[in-house]
C-alpha cells in the first residue's frame, strides 16, 4: 500500500524545489492538510498570480538564512561580528522584498518594525562586511590602533638590534611567537638573559624573551587588550539590541518562509497549469493531471475528467491502461487542495474537510510485517474504517487482488455499500468480472473504464491481460492461453448442463422416495386390517435393493436422509450422511 505520507512527500518535494530560501522550503515540506489555512493561503497564491500578471517579479532578492544566528545565540548567549552582519543583511533583504510588493494582502507578511531597520543600519555603520569593527567610525579605537602600531614598530626594531648582536647564538634570525610573546629561538648551548617561554621538542632550542624587550612588549599587550575591550563593547551593544528584538526577527523569519512558500506555489502553478481549487460538497475534476507524471511527460499527460454522481466509483479497464493513474490523480488533487497548493487542472472541486485514505497501492510493509497481502489489506481497511467520516475519500487500487476473485468481489461490494451509506466516497479499481457485474447492476456504484488513460463513465472495460502478455511472454504461451479462453464459455455451458442433469436426477429420486413413503404410510394405516408381515413384504416390494455398492448414494429410511455408502461388511453398511458416518442395516437402504 502506498502510504498517504508518500504522496504528500512527493508533492511537497516537488513544490519545495520552487522556493528561493531555505526557510521557505522547510515551510513547504512541513505543510499538512488544513482546510482553513489552505483557503487563506490559496487566496494569497491567487493574489501573487494576479500581481504577476500586472508585472510583479516572482524572484526574491538574496536573503541569507538566519537559522544559524538563532542556534549561535542559543549556544553562546551572544553574537559575534559575523552573525551581526548576517542579521543586518537579512533585515535589508526583507526590506527590499517588501518594497517590491504592492498588495496589502501579501505585505502583511513583511511588516518590518522601524527599530529593526535602525538596527541593520547601525550594524552596517559599525562593522565591516566580514564582521570587524570599523576603525574609521571610532576615533578612540583609531588612536589605540595607531599606538599599537607604533609600539610594535619599536619592538621589532629593538629585536632587530638584539638579533644582530647575538646572531651566532640563534637558531633563527627573526623573532617567533611563543606563549603569546615574541621570543628568540636560542641554541641551547648559548645563553641570552631573559624569560624562557619554552623549548623545542629536541630541547636543542630555547625560546627566550630578552629582558630588555619585556617593558615594551608589555606595553604592546596592554594596548591590544584595550583594543579588544573597545571592540567587544561595540559588539556587545549591537548584540544586545539584536537579543532584545530577537522575537521580531524570528517572526519575520517565519513569515518570510510562509511568503516564499506562497510564491513557490504560484511558480509551481504557472509551470504545471495549476488552478485554485474550489471547496464544496462533491468531487469534480476537469482536465486534472497527476503532477508526478506531468513532471516527466509534460503536456503529453492525459487529463482526467471526473464527476461522481454516486459515492462509489468502480474503475475498470486493461492492465497499464491508467486505472492507478486515475486514482492517484484524485488523491493528489484532494491532498494538494487540502494543503493550499494549486492543482494541475482546468477546474477542481473537492469536499471541504475531506481526507484521503489509500489502500491496495504498492507496498512492502506486509512482507516486512510477516502478513500476507490480503491480511495486510484487511488490517489496513479496519484502520481506515475506524477513522473515516462523512465526506472523506477512500481510494482502493486493485481491490483484494490477492484472494479468491468471487469472495473479493462480494467483500469489496459490501465495503463500498457500507461506506457509501455513510456518505463516504469510495473509488475502486478492479479486474474482477464478478465485481464488475455487481457494480453494473447496482444503484450504489457508478461504473467506468479507462481507454488510453482517458476515463469513460458508465462503461465497463475488459482487462486485456493476454494482449499485454504478448509484449513479455513467448508466443506459444499466449497462443495456448487464447485457445483456452475460447473454450471457457463452452466449458461453462457443459458444466451448467451437467449440473442441470444432476438436479433433474435428484428431483426424480426425491419424487420416488416421496412415493415410497406415501405407500409405507398407507400400508401402516391399514395395519389393523393387514398383518405386520404383509406390511414388511409390501415395503420390500416398494424398494428392493439387490446390490449395495460402495460410493453410491442411497436413501436411509430410518433417518429420512440420503447418504453415501463408504463400506459394506457382514450385513452392516457404513454410510456418510452429511458430515457424519453412521452404521445402518442393508435393509434400511432404499
């Protein structure tokens, strides 16, 4: 059975591919049947399509995803410069998108508070695109950086003098960073007065900060700390402003996802020839196309026209003729409408509130669960019957195909009657002749067939299994099957004639027994006049049994029933009467 969620995931992935943002795609993938929301969002889709006809672009500006901002904030409780710049770009992108939208109905998604606009402006004013604090915007910071540069130059100059004086003692002729301090790589056999910050792995090199550079290097560390503190205060101020407005930003982010999903549905509708579905009280499709098939075949996809005059529809027709596609088209149409997605069709009406239940579609679940296909279908049907309500739609592909056709037919018919009487739509496909006959002579069902993927109402179609088999099987197999098929009608006639002959024989035997009983009763009524011995002689004359044969049927007068002789031994006869074996006398058999 193809699960409801499989169809839902198929169509949502298809529509989600039209989104411009990650949050928009996530919004589409999370859609579920909800008729109230669907009606509102379909009205939004209609507005987008109307504005598009007036010249509005359906493309979104580049808007970054700020989900990582929320995650970073939750983890660290603050934001760095990179994340602050991302917030500013997000707000700017929303503002640009809002400027493109004329319709108030659509603009309601993107109400950007003025404080967010100012926040984005201030972030850009204070930070570079990479998230660093802008030096040109802060004189104090500029002065600190100038001082740092001066101290660094003095430090490097001093190190140059020291290196020239001690170059024969050094492993390298330039200072190296060790433990956060500029040091000299001194050969271990030599000594330079200073602070040891570490050793090489072989201990042949000692990293020493000469005493004469310590004061100036301390001054450098101090000014660098001042620079970091100043930058941290700026970042913290901006981060706190974002934190105070984070709920506004979250709401704007969610609304962007919803609006993007609306635009994606509009783009999908334009590409797939979609229509805004109507919500009423019946199932009516005109020119409807199965969207997954349409993605592959495009305009070559044969459209489906369907309007149900009854609650039950039986779809017949050849293998690979389009029965399953017809059911899938109905399923997709109702499912898409319930999620606020335009349906590829000319006209669509679905019962408001209708839910879709699928049964009999391809499924490996029964194998994995250890159930037979038929048992699995019964289990699924039981679940469906416990959930369906008036107006829902049940789609049953190849109804009970894995069991006896006659039993499957009456069970399917009974199920359809049960659902239809409760005003629940049931659409079935089948190859079973018995079910076709039941449906055709019933007021419950509307019958139909598919011819070249087109649904023809009021007509029952042939399965065409042998015709389809010619493309796959050796000719001699198919030819022999065709010959057998020709003989089936005459074989059925012969069976019927033999059956009627047996009925006639049984009727004659029944009449003979009745006549014998009549004579016995007449004889018994005269027993006061005739000796008992004569009565028995009369009975013997009525029904003499000269020879009893095993396997033959006889009337057992002591039981008043017919039985089949199983065994004859020593004057006793073992007879099967109905489902019981009894022992009687030879003379009890007529």
